[in-house]
């Protein structure tokens, strides 16, 4: 760990005096911090990543960081909306199936090339979709209204001035603003950027998120369990998958034991490639709470109790001299996941610059009574369905225990049960976070 | 093109006799095929890709292709839900703050290791969250209800049998089915798979989709326009971004001119890495409709008129001896995108095995009158918002013209206007496809 030992010896022999965290919000009378206060505090401690020019297809779903003024008009020139013939409307005014108008075909305009010459009155020019309208022409007759003649064409229907003609700039005028900073680039926006000739766009990158699970009891999935009292590491997979779904570029480091020095060495190694470090475990009251023990040496940290259930013990830090944000989540799988949703996902979105940072709260009608936890926000696993009218219904997915990962896997929502009620009755509207909504 | 020339010379000197496409559905009286008929026909012509074992984190959002029976129970053993002391409930039955019970601490159980010995009556053992319950103990007292003593502990509250004990298998019982084939693997499911020890899972891969735009008038974005009548290629970006958002692994090949041999050479080169080829342009009535001209030599193809607006001309083929599906979309950007949504996205989802193949139709209330097209389904660009009660509202994003990519970029939905009405009134419920819903 050259980075840290060097700094250590320069700044402070025993332990560097880390610049402290910004002042945290006051806690409530019961010593707990509200979920919103903690989330807003974390958001206030991290900055959006710097934007740089990226290839269009790498920018899908990211937020643009520049104002884009179209340098071109769309369409760039008057052009035909149909395959057919460019004519003067007055020349075909009397045309019908019974009394076709016969016009000599004096040329042809494919897409991408100008008409060979001006259209003279009483003539027609073959024209393809997207091809420029010849000077002198003011209407298009589609193939379907003609005999598709090559030398002469029989026209069976009248047209009117401007018919099937797309006008210069009617979609986008040159000089018009087409994107504002912050606009999220959905596939259709990528298409528009290409259409105005941009092949690169200024966006913030997907944050590099390092995921580490702590605990000497953890065993890598796919390996045999050495003893009946060990368990498979699920948190690093759960959090890595959730961070990826939130838009991050994820490095799942896996697990580390309960040895503080091992934890410190691993975190220091990972800091170089991290925009955010997520850990699970080791932040509670226990004697083996290694993250709580190890991390204050590496940066400015705080460990707090948040008024939520599950997920009460939370840790946060700005680690190393680059002050890389680190969110230290509790170790129970459900606590880790719920805390990820409440705190880490908003931070990932802020790093990417994609708004809203916080998942919008939706409403659903409870299909049965649900008990809350007085003075703490309960985030229960829920299954949201729709009734015949398209209204959302929600029922709980199993129990409240924070070890119930089987129930968590069945859930598609978190039900937010307020602090000021003990019980939500069947039929009441509750707030839900819909977990599978896209980026 | 050795692949094709070889086969050609063996099978048929001039043009191989490609095995024909499956019988297509009958067209309507007006010669058009309905949107649903065409979509279902394409779906019937493609098969799900073969599944193989993939690393858990590569399987996020894919559909599992195996039944998974949990080989372990979760929890795998009775364990503590809290940091605290394992006791016998009867020994602390009388404990209170006023009359604490003093118990000798006879050992300590960290997570991952068994208790050192059986708990004798009248003693306590320190225990960490997740650690196995010692034999002889039947309840946990959390740290908060004690003085956290090391040699002896003062217990300030009673407990009851089973308190803070997570029972073996109460989440998932060994032998219990946790996944059925077809279940989509959200992050929480990835967590559960890890928790039961699986590090790989049988899923179909993300389809490799090759995207090609045709048209001699096209210029690569980022390059200067050589003439005022050329345009930037937006379709290959638009379709590549949309295919990626639909879950595909995308190869954007870019553009090819209107020379049939050039188109054939390019497609043959791409077939080796494609599970699906998407082209735009060259399938209409025009004299330069190169895809329509070129592709029948390379496989079994059909070109049809679909009763929709935009997107009427559609092509489909099973190309080469491997019968790689190819969807040949029209060239107007909006037509290409709408056809992608109607036909290519369902095909991509079928290749991946992710259901439902077809985007579920949602309902929204029209904020203004919208005109339909008699006898054709109109798919108009819409902007969906929500009113204060959370009900969806939809308004149109600009005009109906299929060249209006600026309007398309502003849209977040397609409004499906039925064939049997000319006009939808303000306040009517209409069907919408929500474009930014996740995978």
C-alpha cells in the first residue's frame, strides 16, 4: 500500500488526520437519523463524476451534460415522402382514373442526389422517397396513383401543392436547441443525435462500483461449504447485480474475512479503480464488526443508526486522499438490499448525473393488513400486481425478517410503511418502490 | 463468400433453392397483413437460442432455463438474529432493569463457527448475528438488554423461547423448488442463487444483433456531409440503441450503399456472428429498394404490406444455410423505430427466452383528440405523464410524419390508435406502449 504508507509518514506518523466529513444532520431525540436525512446527507457528500465525450452507443440511458444546438435542419432540404413522380399540381388537377393525364417523364431523382435539371411545366420526374424536390415541381404523385411509366406516365389522380413534400426544417430547424444538460439519452434521442451529425456526446460515465462482502463465515458459491455453520456469500452478488441494474460498472471483489488489516489492504487495493465502494457486514454492535473497526484508519467515516427496519446500522466514509465515497451496508441480505435501494442507488445515480436520484414513490392498494414499526420506517418486501382496471395492488412477500432472501427474490417492490402508524389496513394506499423499473 | 459459392455450386448453379419460409398467414381482403398476424408469424419463424451455463452476474435480467431445487436450507442452521447472549428463557424470566439477572458468560460464538460446548443451565454465551445457537440455549437476549459483560452479564429483560432465533429452513427448505424455467433473474434472484451456493445458471444468451442501414444517401455522423442532399445515418444508431435497450448484444455495422452485391457481401460477412440481422431501408416500392432486390438470393424471404402507419412495407427472411432470421425494416427513421417495437423487439425477447415477448399494452387517457387511419393501425409518438392521482395521460409528440425524428426523440410512448375508428376524442382511454420500461 505505497499510496497510504507514503502519505502516512508525511502527514501523521500513527494515523493521518483525515479531513472530516461535512457536518452531518442532527439526529432525532431517540438518537436515530431519519432515512431521508441520511440519504440527503450522503447525496450532499458526493459529486457528479466529470463528463467526457463518449461514443453515442455508449451513452444510451446516460444523461447528457451539454446543450445541443442542431447545426442542420431536419429535413435538410425539401424532399419527397413517397416513391412516385414530381409534378406541378396544376398539371394534374384534372387527373382521374377515367381521364388520366399523360406526362412525359424527363428524368429521375434518387435519394442523395439533386434533380438533373429544373422541371418544365407539363412534365414529370420520377422521384424516390427522401430525394430532393426538383425546382419547378410543387407536388408528388405516388406510384400508386400512376401506371409507373418510364418514358411517359399516366397519372390517375390529382395532387395539391405541397402534397407528399417534406419541408426543410419542419422537424428540427437549424440553430434550434434539441437537448438540454440533464436530458436522459433514450434510444430515440441517440437516433436524433446521429441525425444531426453528432457521433460523440458529453456524458458522465457509468460509475465504477467495487462490491465487497465481509465475514469470516462466508464461502464462495460454487465451492463446498467447509462446515455446516458457514454460509454462501450472497451479498456481493446481490449488491453487484443491483448496482449493475442501477447503471453502474461493477467490480465484484467478493468476500474478505473479519481481519481488520485484511479489510484495509483490500480496500486500499480497490480504491484506484473505484468511484464508489460498497461493503456489506461489519457495521453493527458486534465484537467482530470489522468494517467499523478497520475503516476509520483509511478515511473520514461515520457510523449511525437510521430510523428504518431493516437497515438500522449504516456506515459512510470518504476514503483515502481522493475521498472516494464508501457506503458500508449492514450484513443481513435483506438489510443490505434495502439499504442499497435507500442510499446506494441514489448515490450511483448522482455520480452518473441521472435524475431523479431517488426512485419515485408509487402508490398501491394493500391487499391485506400490514404492521409497521413504531418510530422506524419499515421497508417490507412486496409483490405488486394490477387489477383489471390497471390499478396497483400490493401484498407482502413473506415475513419481515431481514434474513429472508427467498422472500426477497419473489418481491418486485419495497413497501414503505410509515413511522407514525402501527398498522396499515387492507385497502389502504401505501407507498411502494417499484424495483424493476428501468434505469 | 466461400460459404455461399460452395453451396451454390452443389445445390443449384444459378441460385440455391432455399427451403421456403413456413406458410405465412393469409392477408386481409385489402391485401394487407395485420400487425398481430405479422408479429406472430415472425415469432413462429424463430426459436429461442440454446441455453448454456453462465456466471451469475452475466445472467441478470435473463430468464432461467432450469428448475432449481435448493440443495440447502436457508438458514442452514438455527442462528441468532442479534448480537447478544444465548440463554435459556427460563433463566431470564424474572429479569428487569430493577432486578437484573446475573449470569456467568461461559463462552462466545462468532458467526461461522459452532459453539464451544453445550450451554449449561444458569449460564450465558456471547453470540454474534448469524452464529449458530448453542445446544441447551433456547433464546437470545440482545446486547441492548444487558450490560454487555464479558465475564458475567447483567440481563435487564426477559426473553421467550425462540426469541431472536432464526430457525433452520424457515426461509427456504432444502429440496424446495426456488426457480422454475422461464423465471426472469432480477438482482434479488441472483442473490438467492448465490445464497444456495450456485455460481452458474442455465440461461439463454443475449442475442447477437447485427444492425445495418442501407442507402447511398447516408453519411456517417461525425463526418462532413459531402453534398447538401445527403443525410446522416441515424437509423443504425437508433436501432442499435433500441436493440441494446431490449437486451441484445449489438454490432452496429453502419451503412451500406444501394448496390445489391455490396449488400449481399456485407450480409454474408455478418451472418457468422449474428443471431438476428436488422436492416433499415430498401424494402418499399422504389426503384432503388436494394434489400428487396438483394436478399432473395441469400435465403428465403418475404416482403409484405402490413396494415400499420407508419411501417407498412416489411421484409423478413431466414438467411443462409443456418437460416439466420433477418428483419428488414423500412427506411424512414420513425417507420424503422415503430417497426422495431412491433416486430424486432418481440423477436429479440423470444431469442433470449424472456417473456412476455410482446410489450404489455398499458392504458392512458388522451389529453386531446387524435386522428387514426382507417383500416390501418396508427402508431403515433406520444408523451405519457401522470395526473395527481397517478393516472396516465397521453398527448401526441408532434405530427404523424414518419420522418419526424425530433418528435420521436421527445416521445416516451407509442400511442396505438385502432383501425376501426377515425378519431379518438379527448378523454378517451387509448392503448400505449411505454418505451422506457426496463427489460
